[in-house]
C-alpha cells in the first residue's frame, strides 16, 4: 500500500472498534464508501457532508477501499447485521426510550 494511504488511514483498537478510519477523525472508511458507492455521492459531496475532511482524505479512503474491498465490505455487512438485530430487539418502540428503560432495569438488579 502506498505510504500516503497508510499515513491518512489508521486502524486504532480504541477508535471506532478498530475499523479503518481517516487519520485524525472518527470517520470510518466504510462510511465514506457507503456514501460514494451506495448513495452515489461524489467526493466533493462527501467533503461537504464532513467539513473537517479534505478531498485528498476522501480519495485516500476510497483508495484504501479499492485495495481492501473484502475487509471494508465485511465491515459494512457486520454493521448491517448489528443494525438488524437492534431493529428486531426494539421493534415498535422508540430506541432511546427502550435503551433508557433497559439501563434502568440493569441498575435495579
């Protein structure tokens, strides 16, 4: 992988679950990929959505993705699976209210 990519993309265990992120940000590569690939956003539109990012940050994230497609697609699938589990658990309820109620039940134990 090119040096510039490894300087701009980091994986830190305590940041975003160790997923690949833009260096200095808590913006995951998979977030940029989903906006670009799945929502059809251009690099300029992604920069507008994340004002702290530069155009080169977005391109570095996309380059990382194209060098590591399986890793990032796996991260996206895992995220979707977790979301689906949570939707099933909290179906028909306000998520925030249910989480607060669950936290209260834990305190009572």
